[in-house]
């Protein structure tokens, strides 16, 4: 693998591949008003870095080896092993996150673990079973929840339920985007043997609507999500910070609602997504049933 040289003005960086997507394009709240104001700059710095490296991995033009080289360089900036510079959006996000980690003392693995998943995305386009998909989510999604918990000084007891919630959210996102992931990126996160067992194939996801076989495959994945939700429901009751506890309760509710929508709706016919009543309902429910602060 060719790594980029240490010069911050090296032409190997090429063009900035930032997509321009922002927090408004996400399914779930990023740095919402439920997060204490003092924490929001750190949440935004983390999100911006995650968005930048995701854009690298999802770029349709860059070859795999260049994606990996860019991801390596972004990690090196976060770790302080190479300078930033250039004043561009992608590199600046790594610089800001390095400063954030220095200020908060949060483990840099919360960022570099994400890059492990995105390097995998550069070269791996098919999955064989649930365990392989969950292993991917371990790096692509779970660090996000752990970062937020670290930022709020939460205990390790929250990690298991947080990992369950983040893995559930990632799988739901894969189901939402199962058609576009294949058409635009050539990727399929749905286990291929599950499709074959129903007489379907990866190419079946190119169709205009779900077949009965595809519906059964998606429902099988949603059954796994339901099991993750059973563990994730414990999270709000374990979080000590009240605002973070409310944020966790809202996101747990939104995840349940998105899973229910994917049970009823067809992601091949159109993107299944949360709507304003889902968000409002989750917030009201979270406020009404918010657990009391757990013991220290």
C-alpha cells in the first residue's frame, strides 16, 4: 500500500471528495439540543470527521488503493503523526477532531476504528452471514455511541446496550439503502447466502419492488434488529447524565420506529425513512418514560 508523503501540500491528496452532506441528511439527531451546549462542538467535530472519511469510502471515482491511502492519512492527522494544512474541508475535519481529543482526553480509537470499517468498504462488497455483518458494525457504527458516552463520562456498563443500539441503527441504514448501495457502490450488506436460500440473488435488489423472498430476507434481518433492541432498551436507564439519558431514549425510540416502518414499507420502491410524527412521538415518549438517574 502506498502511503501519502508527509508534506501537507503533497499533490497525492488530490481533490477534496467531501459530498457536501450535513447533519440534516442523517436519520438521527447529530449534536441535538438535548446534548449540553459545552459538548456540542466536540460532537460536531466528530461528526464532520466521520462524514469526511465516509465520503472518501463512498466515492465512486477513487480506486480502492487511493481510498485506503487517504483514510490512512486522515487517521495520521488525528493521531498527530502528520501535519494537516491545505485549509480544505476533509483535512480540516481531522485537525479539529485531533484538537477535540486533546481537550477531552477521549481515546482516538473512537475515530480510527471508523476508518477500519471504511477501509473494508473500499475492498469488500459482499457479506456471508450475520456474524460478519455485526463485525463490520463493530467498527462502522459502535464507536459513535462509545464516543458520546465517553464525552459524558459514562460508565462501561453502558457500552453493551450502546453497541446493540448502534449496530441496530447501522443494519437499519443498510436496509434503507440496500438498492442504492448496490446501484451506486456495488455493495450489498445483506448476507448473500440468505438471499440464495430464498431463491433470490444480490441482483434481485435492483428490482422495482420486494419479492416475497426478499421480504422474508429483510424480515429475518429485522428479527436480528429486534433482538438488538431488547438489549438497547436498557441504555437510557444506565446513563447518568440526564440530557444524554433523554437523547439515548429518543434514539432508542426512533430506531424502533424505523424498524417498524421497514416491516411495513418497501425500500426498493422508495427510501423508507422517519417522518416528523416519528420524531415527535419518540421525544414525547422519552420525556414521559425517562428513567431516573441510575446509582453512581
